[in-house]
C-alpha cells in the first residue's frame, strides 16, 4: 500500500512528466541537468517519505543513496562536463519543435490508449498516475532518440530510469532495499563511465554531437 | 525368446563401442597405424552389436525404449527403437560393418598425408550419430544428434582438405544441411506449439487436436528439410559435390545410409506421428520421386567423374524409394491399407537394396581411385586385367543397381512397379495420372540406369588402358576385397531370399499403428512373392536356378562344340591402322546420344578453345580443345536468382545498420511499442 495519497502521487507524476517535456523544449544543457535534478529530488523524497512511514532503516539508506547518487553526484559530473567542454547549448535535434510536440502528444496518447488500460489493475487507485509514468518512460526514450548531443542522451537514459522507478513506486512493485542499493551502485558506476567516455569522445571528435562521429562506422 | 532388455543392451554396447573408437582414435592420432586399427576395429565391433540389437528387434520383436534423465527438463535422452527404427539401425550397422572392414586397408593410403586420428574420431561419431537419429524419440534430442551427425559428416567430407574442391564441396554441404535443419526445426516447433510437448510419442497421441493447416505446413517444411538430406531434386545440389569429396568408405556410408535417415524421418512423421494424411501429400511425394529418379539417372549419364556418377545415381534411387512411399501414402489416404503396406514394403526394400549395392559401388570406385589417383573415367580403361576381383564385384553391383535378376535391385523395383500398377488400375483419374507418370518414369529410369552402368563398367574396366597409370594398377588390398565381396554376395543373397526379407519388412510396415490390423495385399513365402489378386507373382529362387541352369547348359553346349578347336593367337584386325585407346568409345561419347535426346532438360554446353601456331595469322591451329558439359539448371534458374534476391534484401537490410546511435535507440523504442501492442492485442 502506497503511503502517499493518490491525488498527491498524481501531482508528483505530473511534475515528473512535465520535467521530461521541458527537457525536450529547453536548448540549454544546464537546464536539462537541472530538470533531471528536480526529477531525482522528487524520487528520492518519495522514497524517503516511504521509509519514514514504514519505519524501515534499509529503505531510508536506499533513499539517502538515491539522493546522493542522483541529486548530488550525477549533476556534479554533468555540470563539470559542461563547464570543461563549454557545452552550455545543445540545440541539435533531429525533429524541429512542432514535430517534437506532435510526437510527444502521440506518445502520451498511446500510453493513455486502451492498450495500457489493463495496467490500472496493478494499482486501481493510482491508475492515472501509472499511465503518466508510462508516458514518462516513452518520452525519456524519445529524448535519447531525438537529441544529437551525447549529454542529453545520457540524461535521457537516466530520466528513463527515474521513470521506471516512479512506475514501480506508484504501482507498489518496489524491489527490496538491498536490490535498490545495488541498482544505485550500477547507476553510479554508469555515470562515471559515461562521463569519462563523453570526455574521450570530445577529445577525439571535438564535439559531443553523435551525428558527427562518422569514423565510428565501418566504411 | 529374446527380451527387449537384451536388444537394448546390445544397442547401448554399440554406442559405447563407437564412442570408445572415437576417443581412442584421437588418443592415437600421432600413430597412423594404431589410430586406423583402433578406430575401425571399434567401428566393426559397434556395427556387430548394432546388427544384433536391430536383428532382435526386427525378427523377435524385441522393441525397447528408455530414457536417460537430464538435469535440463527439456533435454532428456529418450530412445525408442520399434521395428521401423530397428530396420534403419540394421541397414546402418550392416553397411558400416563392411565399410569399416574396407577402411582398414583403404585408409592406409592417407598415412603421413592426413590425420588418421581425426578420421577415426569423426567416422565413429558419424556412425553413432546415424543410429541415434534413427532412435531418438524427443524433438530436442533428435535435433542435437541430427546436428552431430551432420557436423561429423561435414568434417569427413573435408577430410582431404588439401584439395580446394573438397573444401568448397564441404561448404556447400554445410550450408545446405543447415538450411534443411532450419526447415526441420520450424516443422518441429509447429508440432510443439500445437501439442505442447517435445516427445514424439505424446505428439503422436495428441495429433488429433492439431489443425489440418498446421499439419500441411509441417508436411511441406519436413519434406524440404528431410528431403534436402535425402537429396531430392531440387535440394540435391550438395550431394554430387559432397559424396565424391569424402573418403570412399565414407562416401559409401553417406550415399548408402546417411541420406536414408531423411527417408526414415519422412516415414516416421508422415506415416507414424501425423496420422490421416490427405491425398495430395502422397501425390506430391510420388511426383517428386518420379522427377528425382529420372533426372538423377540422366545427370549420372552425363558425368565422367566415377564418384559423381554414383552420387547422381543415389538421387535416382532416392526418387525410386519415394515412388514407393508416395504410392503408400496415396493408398492409405484412399483407405486401401493392404496396398499401402505394399508400397511401404517396396520403399523399405529398395532402401536396404540401395544401401547394399551403392556402398559396394562406392567401395569399388574407391579401390580404383586409390590405384589411379583420379576420378576421371576417361583416364581408366582395361582395369579388369589388373584388378579382376574388384572388377567382378563392381560388375555385380552394377547388375544389381541396373535391376537385373536375380539380384536384389530387381526385386524391389518389381515390388514398386506392382504398387504403381495397382495405383493405375485401382484409382480414379484424379490420381491415376500421377501413377502413370510415375510408372513411366520408373521404366525410363530402369533402362537409363542400365545404360549408365554399362557405360561406367565399360569405360572403367573394359577395352584398352587410356592412361599409363592403368599399367601400374594392382589388385585391391585384402580388406578392401573382403568388404566388397561381402556386399556383392549380399546383393545376390537378398535377391534370392527376397520372400523371406519381404516377410520381415511386412512386419516393419505392420508395426506402424496405422497398419497394425491390416493384412498386406501380397503373400510372401521363401520361394514366392505375389499379389493376392493374382495380378503378378515372382519366384526369385526359381529365377536364380533357371539362370544358373541356362548358363550351365550354354556353357556345356559351347564346350561340346568347341572342345576340339585349337586356340590360335593372332593380331586383331585393325583395318590397316594401328589400334590405340583413342579409337575406343569414351564415357562422354557413350552418353552423347542420350544427352542429345534430352537436350531440353540437360542443356548441354560446348566450349571450344583453339591455340594457333601463329597467334597473329590464325590460319593454322596448333591444338583444339573441346570441353563438353551440361548446364546446371538448378543453380542457374533456382539458386542463383535466390542468391541475387538474398543479396539485394541484405543490402537493403544493411541500411538499418546506420552507425547512428539515435537510430538504434529508435529501433528499441519502436520494438518496445510493437511488443506492447502485440501483447495487448
């Protein structure tokens, strides 16, 4: 049973979904990272509240870990990357603004279509919030598809992970605290590797625009 | 008298002996002599155990089945040896016994050239693989051993890897056999999907619940898959390349029994597992049989590579077996079970016969090749003087494959003819035409096969030597002759005892659930076999005795009239010229008239290259070379267009691999959405 009320959960999911939509709209990398920080703060806050309600020390430790990795460490690495390589702006997308909006609208409509209505069975009280988190998953994947900048793609993947966590939280399908800590550790390692990898890419190609990396393809 | 336990013990002993043979050969790989002796002796012992086991099943009905549990739930090592399996195990063991004896001497010419240990290893694995394929009773286990058998035979095909053509032949075989396996896997997956089990026995009991459409798709997939292994036209293209490439005793096994595993599975699936075959299944098989038999023998006639002739002849004989099987399926669907048993018995009889005489012929060809170091028949000639016993055994094999009485080939073709004649007289016009076509094709095939082997025997053993190597040829090693003698004797023994063999094979047909309570349409005693409606009957012992008596009388009369004549040696009249091998009719020349008649099918080609004394003037030719051949219409009209289509599709599909990470993630997103939609729908 979720400790938060359905109305409040729906509100949080709306904010999370709005953050991903704003990620699509913004042209600044700083804003993308900031929006990710907001997402992560909401997720870790929700987990922390749950740990207090359930009086679970392990869950609290997982929430604190989430906070440290997603709200402190990940943004820190991304900000450093932006400053180091002067990547303040990342305006390159495959689709223009209106087309992006159309795709976002289609993805939200798809996740609210009859195909996903059965999901409400998982948590009947939070059916709408579940569909919003489903939309968030699709839109986060679409962020990695539409953006040419590697940094936006990295944030897109992390945003998708946040969306999956929020889906699990809303549906009450949370894993054990131990598993959550394990997942966080993997994310932590992934962030470090991705940052180093992005630096190396910049070093060799002089850009983090993935469409410029033609030499990676076998001719 | 003999329990199932006894036969299963011998069965396991056979597999164990072959495994010991395989591992021991590898262990002795540094010593050619030891590896040869170890590998082939254990192959012989294994074959004897296999023969005893299958004989007990066939004659005393000691069928058995057992299951060796595995930690993996789906992969249980399940064996089920009924009379049908027993028959094929008998044929495999019988032929492998004599090929292994033959190999003891034959393999010697590979010493110091190739690794004898690996030959022994793959040879024994191949034997075990074939036997397990014939006895596996679960889908997954069957597919694994089918693959083991195919891989072992592939490594045997490329054993002489220093010859580039062998590697190419092996690659073609590897590709074709795996295409076949893909179809087989699809067929089995469909059966699994429809019945929810991997066990053949349970599939058989649940087959009533399978939709007719599913059964029809399984039929087509299995026919292509197992037909590729059996070498039916147009899936045969690997066979004329792969069989000649392998060492001759392996060629004998591949042609004699390996391709029959395809036939075994066709019978098992169509007549045992999937009951109630519709009429069109039988018609399709009958037509494929008619086409394969006729085209197979025509291609054999155009070849001058002795092993390729035999390989094409295998396609012909597989066609003949399919004529029996097809007619059986048709009779069964028309509820004429006694005649269905006749067709099946004829198919099984020809399976055994072909195994015997084709192995004999491959062994004979191998003996010749090991002396001549070439497979080109145009370079042989007159070998009967240098290899008289080999020539005699080869002659018996040629007579048998040409369906001459009293040899075994004659009897099985006679049985198939009876089945086809009954089809013509006992069915309506919708099916009658297929039987008429099949009977006509078989009659043509018989005549052409006789011509083909007159050509092979004449070009190889008769007339004058056409190359200096012939003068150095020596009679085969004793183990080679023992192997050939045994099989040559069998062609005659099986022919004379056809009545008894027919009785045993009736038992095999009657052991199938669909025929269990039906009497066959024929009667068979050790002396006579005939149809119950008095349409025809035959006595093979009588034919044999008659032939012996007629020969003895002729010999006696000739002796009587010529005993006082003096033998005078002189020079052959040569019209004033000097006799030379160039005056002989060659294998190519012999077949030329047939090629001309069937030029529409065979598409003969002629390449002429001329070298001039003065390349600038080009008036006086120095040499002129004419190369005759036939166009490979299957490659030209079937495989090449398929190849071009596949390449075009591949080029198109290659665009998916754009190198752009965004595209890859888009594919993931689209796939995710598609899967979600499929699940939701």
